[in-house]
C-alpha cells in the first residue's frame, strides 16, 4: 500500500474525488449500481426541492452532514443544516 499512497499523494482531494466519481460511474455502467434503492431509481436521496422524507416521515436536510474524526458525536454542521432547512421552508 505505500506505493499506492505515494501515487495518490501527488493529487489534491478534488482531483481524487473526480477520478473516483468517474471510476464508480464506469463500474456501475458495467455491472449495475448495487446501492440504488428500489423506490429511488435515480439514486439521489434528495428530490427536486432538496428534501425527501425519511422512513419515519420526517424531512431530510438538503445539506449533507459533515462529521469530525469522532463520527459517533454526530454531524458537526447540524445547526447550519437546520437553519438552512428552516429558511427553505419559509421561502415556500
């Protein structure tokens, strides 16, 4: 693995993310997307307005959660996501 780490260290995060996104899309085109949900054929958890109900009927925030190193503490941007969600509700 040190050889792989040395090669990957040459690139910035955005470049690696773009490469991985393309690689995953190519794999999905070859043999299907194992993560696609039956009730969401597009594979996107957010609908056109940026919200989708969860299993218990609550709406999801349009901002994706950001976690610190200790992921058991929950998202570190939860307050920001809630504020943005409330702004969106008031706009409609």
